[in-house]
């Protein structure tokens, strides 16, 4: 979506939510939250930090919410040194979709193979849940699969609204 269209869409949904009394999901009193940043920590024997099976990834979600759905992008950035396996397989951009039920979000992020990806032959998929989207931060669990490197298990995700500029 183009930035102006995003602003117009967000304003329209905010006005509609105010007119209809809001609903569940991201808290109305904090305004629309489109960008969330934080960390993901999970296990993958092939892409863990410094030879360990635990890896930390910087995560950014850019979302549009039209209840009961969310859609947008998920960007991950490895905290490992450039040139390591984790620095490639944990640094990607994909499409994020999800469904809100009550205050919970169930989401899926798909990372396609392609020439603009650090691992152009590999695909990855993550799935997870955020149990309560009404707070000032989002906390949840996830797991997934990288077609080249195997399973990501025991993932925890912690996100907060991105600072406004």
C-alpha cells in the first residue's frame, strides 16, 4: 500500500471504529498501531547463535488490521555477525497474515525464495499466536520451518509499538 493510502485507510478505520464503539484487538485509546518491533528467540541447530541451537532475531511487523484479519509484512534480522549461516537464514522479509478471535491473534508468515533474499533458494514459514492483543506489548509463541535449514522450535516473540518519528 502506498503511504498516503495507508494513512487514509487507517483514518477511515479509526473513524469507523469510533462510530461503532470499537471492538477487540489493538487498544483504541492508543490509536492505530501499524508497526511493531521486538525480538524472536527460538531453536534451530543449523542457524543458532555462535554454534548454539538458540538464535535471537530482530523482528518488525508492518500490519493493516481489518477485523477479524491482519495482513502485512514480517521482517527478521539476525543478531549474528554477517557471513554466518544465521545471518542469512534469519534475515528475511515475508508476508504476514492472521486472524483475530477475541483478543488473540493466530498468524502465519511466509518467506518466499527469490533473488532479493540472502538465501535465494530457501523458503521459510513461521506460525504463531499472540494470546492478548489489548496490552501495550505483544507476547506470544511461534514455530516454523526453513526448507534448507529445518525446524524452528520453542519460539517466543516480544513486540512493542515502534517509536513514532
